[in-house]
């Protein structure tokens, strides 16, 4: 669905009017396109060993890198030593994995802050830090947790489509681990356009970077439920674009739409009610019979039956639980029982910000989507033994047929209640799922990645 307001204030007298009246001024976001180059130059701030490691990785990708230590006085990145004007920064990478006390944050964080005036539209700010743990010394834990406060607040200060996100390293995970570099590339790229104020935790030194960044899923077979339209169709198209052979699944009533999606991605269609007790076996049988393997399971199918809890009936409650979480649990149980869903398997489920922050009139839906979060965290442990991962993506306000039916005033308010001041696109959800389904995300498991533009509710 077109956001006419964003188009109106993006140029000409509409932009001038919005500025004069102090109205929201969302901009068209930089999204992924074939052949996309990563933003540059990237200013790397930090004086520890990891800063050098990550700077070298960026240079290996052909990205121009500028360095600024925490104690070098923070010279303006717009003016070089010769006084010549420099170009706008494409990104700022703030490396904080060696902080040991809150006082250590001051130098690098303030140095990064001085660079923000030079950040280009749709630029990126990315922190790399260690995950706080109860095993840490209290001062270390305070410093590490402080990074999260810095990043989430900073993301709300950025303008012109720029985003701020972080990478959290578990203890013992080096900065040049494949999944750290994979997460860095994802967050720098247009694939993360609607991901803002979020953290990806790299829990193990796992993963493998693709030979071809444009086709990271080459040779994989993926199943996507609820794929006949909307976000599900976008997921199928994105996985196919990235090289996967895709099986699209939806109810028989959506058969014609499902067939069109399958033909469009050169995949196969399976008409199936996922609440059937044998749905998992049917999915596995189809994937193995048609394609010889199954590597990626994307649980996207979901329904809403909204009602205030005081007026909720059994049918509304039970149908949402059955489709949105109980079916996923049964399908996963069947997959995990099979030796054919093995090494490197990926499960990615679609949750919702409603399951994290709650939403009026959606107790059933929120219960099911919060259940998805609990499910993937538990399933991640069970998949780890076979080198697999389980993660969830939690969309916020996404421009779909469903949100197009929301009354105009309510829809406009919902669109602006995030740091990017606009709704996301189905493609934004699909890009996050494609990354989590890739080999590069092998060290990322049990994560819930919000694709919500840093929605102001529940952040």
C-alpha cells in the first residue's frame, strides 16, 4: 500500500510545509537492490583489537574505511588533515567490546557522536559489544548493558532514514567470527532498512560467509507457510531471489493465489491446512519428494480474531492459538524427529511486536505471538546439537492488505509511531528472514529480531 503522506513530504513544497509546521518528515528508505554497494565511507571508532579486525574486514569488502580512536581528540570526519572537505559518512561503526567500566564508554561514544552530523541520509550506526552476563564483574556488566541504552537512545535521535543497531558478542566469540561479519553486512545493507534500535546476539563462533553475497541461499530448499499473499509471498520471492528452491504452503481456499506465487518463484505449491495433525509429515514428504532435502522452515502463517478479552469467545481464542503457535509446535516436532532435517537446519518464525508489548483487543494474538518467542528460544537449544538454529522476526506496522483496512486516522498514527515515522514493507520482513535463514547466521540462534522501525511502544 502506498504511503501518500511520505511521498508528499519527500520533496517540493510538501517538504517545506512539513518542515514549517513541525510535522513528521519520513523519507524513502534505502532498500536492497541487486548489485547493491555497502554504504561508505565507514568511520570505525574504537581503539581495541576488534576495531582493527573489523576495519580490515570492511576493506576486504572494498569499503572505504576511516579510523578514529577513542582518545585522538575526535577530529571532524568532514575535514581532512589538509583542510579538504570530505564526503558524508555512509556509516559509523562503534566498537565497544573491550569496555570494562561505565567510564570507558565516554571517549568512543562521544567521538561517534561528533561524527553524526556527517552521517548521510539512510546511513547506519552499528555498535559491536559484549553481551552482559550475571557472571560478569558488576562494573563490566554495567558497562556492557550501558551500550544497549546508548544504542537504543541514539537510534531515536537519527534522522533522514538513518538507523542504529547493535551486534552483541557472547563471551569467547571473536569479532571476526563469520556470523559477526554476516550480521555486520546485513545491518550495513539495504536489507535492514526497517530494522532500527535492535540487537543481534552472536552466541557461538559459527556460521559461514557465502561465496556470492547476492545468492547466499544457493542450493537450499525452504518451506514458507501462509505464502499465498502479503508477507508470506514476499518471503518466498526473497528466498528464491537469494538462490533457494521454495515450497509455498497455504490453505486450499487460497490455491489459485498460491499457484501464482509458486510459478513466480519457480517453486512448488502445497495446499495444506497446517493445523492438521500430520502437517509436519506432509511438509517433509513434499520437500523431500520434490526437492530431495529440506533446509529452511519459515513459519509465517497466522490469523487474527480480535476482541476485548471481556468479549472473547472460545472460537476466537482457540482458532488463533491453533494456527499461530500450536501448529508450529507440531510441525517442528515432526521435523526434529526426522534425520533428514539435519545439519545446518534453520527455523524462522514470524512473531509480532504485539507479542512483545501487547496490544488492546489482541490477548489471543499476543499470547500466540509471545508463545512463538518462547518456542524459538527453547527450540534453539534442541537444534544446536545438529548445527541448526531457530529465530523469530517480530514485525511492527507493515503495509499489507490487513493494515490497509484500518481506519484512516488510526492507520496514520500507527505509521508514525516509530523512529522512521513510516510503515514497513513486506520486503523488510522477508529480508530479515532471509538473513536468519542463511549460513552466515549460523552463530545466531534464539534471537527475536524486531522489524518495526524502532516502534515507540515496547522499546
